[in-house]
């Protein structure tokens, strides 16, 4: 009897594990019931997609029928979309139209989100607002201690992102104050920095691209955002292909799949061929085994390996700068990029070879010596980045023990850095074989 019970227990555990790997259906949760009812009132009919929790990606959508290439994943009517037209038709519209200088479409959407969230039960958008994340993991929301652990180029962009939101807040204060007649409470307490940061992250991470005609009440910044309730639960995978856009005939935002998806599996879409640094910066997550992932080499790191005594160094750096060869220098799963090797070849030119720099930029090899030196320097840089990444991973594991409140954010950076390490180790292997081939 005992034996039989154990086997049944194992079977049950396996079944439970399988369902967890497939996804745990969440459509019974009150917030999703209310959201689906709200969407139905606005003309959205859908019987195939279910909100679910997935082991690898968290909250997402599963399909209750197998999808084939060419199938429509989702078709969301225009009435369900939150755009600048929604904002202008709200009580904020008149204030935005009369405000000078004109606000940006982005600020208009942020203002609307903050105002509707503040309205609580009175907001017609409450069912959607209730399923939005309460917090975000974009670099702008990370603690300085965590930002310091990011790779140099990403750290710089994260700091710029943070400063941009601070500047948006500073420059919007007068506009927020002008909305006081609409609120019983002080606008200073409603439109505070953390509210704007939350709204900015909502727009930045969750909008779909949808071009709107320019209106004079907005600044000249492109008006290309649409928040798409329910559709925005679809998670990203670099390995699927989709077609997306607003269908003028059906007046709906639609996504078609070019891949197959089995019944009860998570439906995934592709946000674009982004590496993990871009995904973390723009969306606040990292995709494992991302074929587009790269490790960036900053210009400072690159130039450390070339003597300041080289009389032509200044001219070489100037050439690289003028031809845009000091940015986007990377190591990938297939080793050093062509751009990185080209920059290294130019910097490795001997005095008598210097006149060949144009040929190198076009993809030629100047000499066996030059090629050997460029590959050897690439291997040195790669080794330096391996050691630096290992050191950061050690710092992360120590911080995870000491700062439990930062666990989620540290886990993200750890995922990013762990994949960087794998890429660099693969690149070191490739360079070792290439160096052997040139000696």
C-alpha cells in the first residue's frame, strides 16, 4: 500500500510540476474577471487567451487552442486603447489644449495615468489600472548600489534615464499646478516624483507603437504610443516572429503569429531583435539564451590597450570617431564583432601601414602582423572583461546576503552578468583558436 501511495504522490507531483511549467491559469482571479468584463463592454471578444503565471516569464497569456502561423493572436478594438485621444477627451483635455508651451504626448499620457490612478473607484479605467504593475524594474527604478553593478555602457544609460525622468518632473511642475482646479487635494501630493516615475515606466515598458497625426496642443515629439490592456500581458521571446499593427479596416490593434504555439502553452511575441542590455533598459527584464545578446566594449576600455606614446594614436582615434567606430563594439556568441576587430586593426596599424586605414574600414586586412596584434588585443580585452564580470558576480552574491530588500533587482543584474560571462568565455575560446591559426 505504501509503495502504491508513493507512486501516486510522484505522479501527482509530476503532473503539478508540468502544469506549473506550462502555466497556472489565473483567469479566476477577481482582477482578471473585472478586466475581461470591462474589455467586453468595449467590444473585445476573446475565447482563446487566458491570463496565467509561468515559471520562466511570470505573468503572461496562455492559449486554449493550438495556434498556427498566420493566425491572429489578439485583436483589440480601438475603444480599448489608451492614447492621447483618450487624454484629450477627458477632463484634462481643456487644460492640455490651453497650456503653453505645449506638453509632450508622453507627458499627457503620464498625467492621465496619475490622475486616473488617484481617482480610484471613480476612474472608468480602474479595471485596467488594477492589473498594471505596482512597481517596475527598469534601471530608472534601481538603487544606486544596483546601478553600479551594471556593465559600464548600460550604467551610463541607466543614469541618463534616471536624470531624464527627474528633468521631466522638474519641467512639468508648473503644468501639474495648473491642474489644481480639477482636484480637491494638492496637486503637489498627487503628481509627486514617484507617481511620475511609475507612469513613465508604464508608458515606456507597456505601450505598443501606433502613429497618431500631430496636434498643435502637443509638442513636436512623436505621438506614437498606445496602451493596450490585456494585449500588454504578452511576454517577449527572441525566438518567435510576429506581425503587429493597427488594422484600419477592423479599427483594432492586431498581432499575427508567424510561429506555432501548442494548446495551453504561453503565447509569446517578439518586442524586437534586442540584446539583454536594451531589454533591461527599456522593459526591465532579461531574456535567457538571447541570441542577440552582446557584451559592449567601451572606448575607454579599448584605448587602455594602446600606448599613449604612439605618435599616430590621436589621428587613429579621430578616424574611428569620424567613421562611428568607437560605439557599439561588442563580443557576441560568435566572438568579437566585425566592428570591434576593425577598430582594433586601425589602432594596431604600424607607422608604415597607417596609409591603409581606409582599406581596413572597408574590411581588408593590412598585414599578418596587424591581424595578429588585433586578435591578441581582442583576447586581452576579453580576458579583462571576464575577470571584471566574475568580480561583479561575487559582489552581487555578497549583496544578496546583506541586502534582502534588493533581492529582485540584484537577481536581474546577476542574470545579465551571468550571460555576459558565458558570451565572453565563448569569445575567449573562439579567439584562442583564431590566434592559434595566425601564429
